[in-house]
C-alpha cells in the first residue's frame, strides 16, 4: 500500500474518533502516526472552541498537543480519563492488541488502564487473525536487561534489543526495549500474565481487555469493532 493511501486511512479513522470527544472531557492522547492525526484534529477543535484537558502518552505527543494549545495534565496525577485515542501495531476482532512500535507502551498502557473509553484508530493493515507477526515490545529496566532477556527466551520469545540510528533505543522512562518474537500467539492473555510475572519487565505490548472500540479505516469505508 502506498504511503498516501495509508495516511488517508489513518486520517479518516482519526476524524471518526475525535467525534466521540465531548466538551469538558479529559482526553488521553496516544503516540504514533495515527494518534498524531487525531491530536491535530483535536487541536483544530480546541482552537475552534472545544474545551478539553488532556494527558499525553509520550514526550513527543505532549509537545505536539501543546503546539496546538491543548492543556496537558500530568498522567501520574489522574485517577480517570474520559476517553483516550491511540494507535496499534496489530489488533484482532476480539480487541486484543500489540502496541509499542513507537516505544511508548508503558505510558500508553497506564493511559488505557485509566480510560473509561479507550478508542484505537488504525488503517486497514493492522487487522490480523492472530497477534504475533509484529514482535511484542517489552520495556525493561536496564539493570535487569539480561535477566529479562533470558526469561523471555524461557517463554519462547526470541528477543532483540531495539536500536535507533545504530544506538540503543532509550524510552521516555530511561529504559530499554526488547522486541520479542513469540511467533503467532495462540493464548495472548496467558502470555500477558506470564510476562507480567517477570521482575524488571516494566511493561509489555500485549494490550488485553483494555480496548473499548477499534475504528479501522479501509480504502472506502470505516469499520468499527466493539
Ligand atoms: C507507540 O508506542 C505505539 O503503540 C503506536 O501506537 C503504534 O506503534 C502505532 O503507531 P502508528 O500509528 O504510527 O502505526
């Protein structure tokens, strides 16, 4: 798929999602190219008079939102978010996701957990029958890197330390990412539980039971999964 068509799909999904935001809402802002389309749309709505406050799932998102005049609240001080809008790397019809391609998975997971409604926006390329063609990102505290790497291997995950521009990728939280290949995942919830048991593993990119709705745009229609 050429980039322009994919961008058109991302924009269409983002435009549909922002219609769900109400005046007075606290809005969770996701990270990545699709979420950015939604943030820009919301920014225009704010400039047009919509009154919202927002929480950001990454430093990049916070900067983008602020550039549109969206007021940002500290995520760590919120007990609840009315609605969040974020992207995904893969999703299934049962609304299980893999996220974290952009490395923001920990804050995205906290944001989704706080959200009354968690809306995922995607183009048509993200829908899969089974999760796992996209490697599962795992955020690991540097001190525990080798330990976590070895524990992932024991669970069948072939890990690779994420690099960016030939240097070790460091998250907004000062941690590393291991991209773990588990093959196609038959039991995502079980794997999620098993990963949660590993000390030093801050968060993983399997988002299970955290999504209210996926709005997917194809070339000529919007499809909603909920
Ligand atoms: C960021 O860490 C991710 O979870 C993104 O939401 C995900 O990678 C989707 O990004 P795109 O919208 O750029 O595909």
